[in-house]
C-alpha cells in the first residue's frame, strides 16, 4: 500500500450529486479495494500508476482548509462525506482527518451525511450526537461472505457494518443502508435482498436505498474478469446486463418494492 501525505487547496467541493451541495473527501483512493468502485476514475487526476486500492493520499491539511471554507458559506448547506472515498478507511485511525473535519462542522447548522463501510465511525459517535440533522449510511452490498471477499476484499464483513449501524442508531443518530451496487445475478436474489432488509431493520436503519452497477469500461472489465474466475456459472447472465441494463432495472425495482412491503421496510432507489 502506497501512502502519501498531501496538501489540498480545497476540501469543501461543489457536488454534482442530486441532494448534495458540497462533498468532503478527506482521502484520495481507498484501501478497501472494492472491485466495482466507480471512483477509479480519480486515478487520472492524481497521477497514480498503482492499481486501484493500492494507494491512498491523505489530505493532512483538510481540517484547516475546511475551517476557512466553512466561514465563507452564506447559507446552510447539505454536505456529504465520502462521495469518492471511504472517510473511515483504516488510515483514519492514525490521521483522524475525518474526525477533525467533523469537529469543525459540529457547531454549524449544516446538514451533514456520511457514507462508509467501516465500524471505525463508532469512535466518533459522541461528536455525531452533537451535530445538526446528521445522517450516517452504511454501504452493504451483500451478506454473502464469499461474494464480499471477491468484490470487496479489504472491506469489513457485513456483520461488523450492521453492528456499527446499531451502535450509531442507539446514539440517536439517523441511519440508513445503501446497497450499492446490486451485482446482477450475483447478489440480487429475493432471499439475498430480503436478508438485507431484515438485517437493516434489526439494526435500526430508517430505510434501505439501492443502486445498480455502473458499467464504466474499467469497472465492467474488472467485474467480468472476477465473475469469470469466481462465478463462471453466472458469467452468461452477468454479461447480459451490459446490453439489457434498463430492462434489468425495471424488474429489479419491482422485486425490491415487493420485498420491502413484505419486510415492512422503506426502500429508496438511486437508479
């Protein structure tokens, strides 16, 4: 793992994501090594030649830059941590960049959301409790450890994520689950989705949001390679997703909506 300490000129950056005004990403790169990650496109802005998941740039001056930028905001904004990296990846234990940024935001009235796969966030529950309209969402792609180990080799098991969600929810913080991406014909069975609904409900999540795989060229090539190697019996079905994405999404929405009703759990869609 190549770790590089860098200084950023801006940490509070305008977001193109619907419902989010600004994004904060305390790190470039991510050590969770998720093989479907769309953020691989960030490599072209960093100059890194290492494989995705093998480098992390730590924005060591992010808190002081944020302190300056936040003073310039004229209106209350919606700010999201972790749009192209996990703000609680393992290096956060050492550098505490995310924690320091949260401490700066805590006195403000901005609406903050955090997206993570990591239980490290439990460390900051005390800070989160003091924040205005904070929401924490845990990304959980699958409950199947074999699938997780193939597509998210360095990310925590789903059980640890749900345990962390439960702790965060017990602290009075709004929580949700983000199933992203649903891996076509790998993690999309009715039993798999119902299992996610039940686990989310038991842990205290308010709702579950779903998104489908974005077949960017590098992502598609990599995921097909992994399916061919680890789930060869699924390769034909998986490959058909590329040319039948819209039809697949319609059917998936219908399935998820039905299962949400059966599990008495709210669902949302990002596709």
